[in-house]
């Protein structure tokens, strides 16, 4: 397993430690979990934005009423 080090102020460390304590995690577990969650959220948002742009370029949406007619309802 690798180690990653980053610098924070004393106040930031105290805050991060208190949040780790609140969540019942070690400082390392909290930092790792929140960092990875944040990066995964960033990837999800980028994929969402790409999908929206693709949809806007090739919008094949129809209204609810048109769908009912197409289904013969």
C-alpha cells in the first residue's frame, strides 16, 4: 500500500480529525473515502454532461400524448 502526504493548516487538521471522530473513522480512512467519493462524483458529472450534450444533438424525445398514440392507448 502506498502513502500520500499533503499539507494542511493546524485548524484544517483539527477539523478533519473532528469529522473523522464524528464518523467513527481514522483520519486516513476519512481522507481516503472522501477524496475517492469526490473524484467519483466528478467523473459521474462529466459523464452526465457528455450524455446531455449527446442527447441535445440527437433528441428523439416525444410527448407523453404522442407515446400513448403510438402505443394505441
